[in-house]
C-alpha cells in the first residue's frame, strides 16, 4: 500500500466536501481558482466527499499529476471542522492519522523542542 510520507511539510486539506466526479483536471483547477494555491507545488491536496467516506489526494510529481483515492466500506473520516478558511494545513503524520481514522483535532502529539545546548 502506498501512503504519504510522515515527513511532508505541506498538506492542504479542503474543508468543504467536493463533487467526487472531479478528476485530476477538475481538482487542479479547483486548487488554483477556488483555494488560490499552486497545484504544481511540492504539496498534497486532500479532498473528501459529502458523506466523508472517501478521500482523494492530488499531487504534482515532477512531470505529471498523481491522484490517490481511499474509500471506507463502513466508517467515516473524522474531518477537520470549518473555521475561517476553506483550507487547513496539516502535517504528513496528521494526514496518516486522518487516513487511519483518528480525529486529528483531538489527537495531537507533543510539540517538538529545539535546543542549542545544555547549560
């Protein structure tokens, strides 16, 4: 199974459900026009349907787009809540938690600490 790397720095989650008939061209156009983002950037763009039982992930890979899809047979994804924007930025690790069924709004790791020395 192919999964996104936990080291990804930019994962954009579209908070509103989309029409799942959209393919690569429709999603790329939506990223650019409606979300005001660059579909050719080194990032993942994550979308869900209205029932929250399917996810599509679009990314640009050097010379073409890749489209990944997951459909749940019984459950629903715990989608992020809509705040003031149409898109939320999460980490690759949080995306994998979302795909595994965790509610990432509640399930967050400790913050990383950075030290320059011991005194």
